[in-house]
C-alpha cells in the first residue's frame, strides 16, 4: 500500500487530499498511468506533467523513479518564490 497525497490544484481536480492505494507500478510514471486510467478527473490532474512535481517519502524525485519500498508519493505544482 502506498499513500498518495495531492496538493494545490492537483487536489482540487481530483477532489481528494490523499488516498491509500494498492499498486504494482514499478515507477512514478507507471503509477500515474494507473491513476489516469481510473477516471477523467485523474486524467485532468495529470494531463501536463511539466507543471507537476513529485516527492517520494518527502524527497523531491523524478517521474522515472522506482516505487519499490516507497510509502508515500506526493504530487504538487512547482513552488514559486516570493
């Protein structure tokens, strides 16, 4: 089981702040493919990966990172300074 967290507009599009899912996806990109196959709201949230960042167990990562041993995946827009 992996906890998947959604922040900012990602959460708004999906309608959930977090969910716990069972997945056999080997990478973050594969997990996104599983999620987008579920419903249109996931498709909308993950339509533009250029405008998304991912963290695995609270460390910034890439979409090609392996999920083996990961307990938490968080998706969020890039942070801006200010």
